[in-house]
C-alpha cells in the first residue's frame, strides 16, 4: 500500500519538476501531502484494517501528527542530500522518501494503528 502512496507522491513530484519552474524542494512540498492522503486511506482500510480500531478520529489525529513528523524528516533529508551533498533532485527525493517512509511505517504500526489491547 505504501507503494501506491509513493507512486502518487513521486509521479506528482516528477510531473511538477519536469513541467514547472518550481525548485525541486517546493515540488516535494506539494507532492508529499498528496501521497499522505493516499497513505492514510490505504493504511486505514487495507494494511492495518484488522489491528483493532482506536476510532477514526483518534487514528486520524495520530496519523496527522506522525505525518507532520515524517514530512519534516523528508524535507530535512531532501535539503541535506540536495544542498550539502549536491545529489540531484531524483536521488535526493528517493533518499528522503526512503528515510521518511521507513520511519512512518514503523511508527504507524506501533502507534497510529496499533492493535487493541486484549483484556483478560
């Protein structure tokens, strides 16, 4: 499911990067939120559907908080790779989204969509 969200993010990013004069970091700032919406919908309904719902509003709040953190990770790593290491826009985007994606998946599994506690 993360692949679908990444496809949405990356296709929007590459479209904006190729067809506009926007800086690559700005393209990523636009494309990543679109991928985030797709990620929540797919994770909620497919990836973590049987984990014991905490309630839609609680999961949305947790997801939003986590998404903001992973967004900061993504943009920071993108800026580091492109600005400090002089990686091109494609490698910077791939590296940034790899780091942010790993962080987000682990946090979603452990916090956002965590299983319900079994009561004895």
